[in-house]
C-alpha cells in the first residue's frame, strides 16, 4: 500500500493548477517507487543541512517530455513548500519541448507562453507571485543550467546508460519513467501524457514534502 501526501499549501498557485495539486497529493506512491525516490530526498536534505544551494538537473535523451515534466513539477513542488531549490533539465540531443507534453502541462493548469518556432522557449507560470519556469530542449550542460554542482536525476534509461560521465555531478540518481511517446498519434495520447505528468507530479511532491528546512 502506497503513501499519500498530506500537506498545507504555502504559496498561492494558479487556481486550476491548485485543483490538480489537490488531486496529486491524494495519489498513492507505490513502495517500490518510494525506494527509488529516497536518494533524491536524501540528497536535497543533505545539501540543505550543509547550507548549500540545491540544484537538480533532470536528464533525458531528447529533453522533450519526461525531463521537462520533471523539471516543471519539481520546481513547482519546491515553490509550493518554500524549499529553496533550482530545478533544471537537459539531454544529450537537442530537439524541442514536445507540443503534446506542453499541452498536458497546460491542461494541468499552468499558464504557458512561448517564444520562437523551431525549438521554442516556454515560460511556464505556476503562480501570479512567481517568476516563470523557463524551459526548452537543450543539452544538460547548456549555460542556462548554470549550477556548477548538482544532482543528475536520470529520467530515462537511454540517457542513463549512454552518459557515463556528467561534469559537475555531485550525485547521479536514476528515477526512470515510461515514455508517453509510445502513444503519440493514438486515441490514448492525451490520457497517457496526462497520466505520466500526474505520476511525476505526485512523486516530486512526495520528495519535497519529505524535506525539512533548517530552523
């Protein structure tokens, strides 16, 4: 039997997004996934305890779906619980933040604006009181991922197996997700993208609800 997240919001999120978060907090986290997430919690807690900056870089091959979901939901969870953390994402090839994943994020209640055509830069708002999360497909060491030291959270097996060395990594943590790309151009497409987004959201909220700030 999995655990559920029970917490009180500390930051006023956009109304539709808050409704999604309320659903996310009720989703059970299976025991096997809790074991997968524990190293992320320990890394964040240890970094905070050392009074160092928390930087998470979510890495997937094309930085188009799972790593983007992870960056956005991790940053939102950190903001929600007022945990100071910088959440980035990147890949080993540059493509684009897939439009299907962007649509899923919008359905969750984020406000999204974009600039550019080939590989648009998206500005994802979770609150009227926050700066937007800036996201686009990029290499993991793109200058926008400005942290010198970070945890590399590997969200797909291909990137994990084909990136034996990632400069700047303090800890490498595999947190793999199934790719919703398998359902592109099917009747289940939107459902499966939303399902993956909600899974990632529930797990990122579980992570940050288990982090305690220094008094």
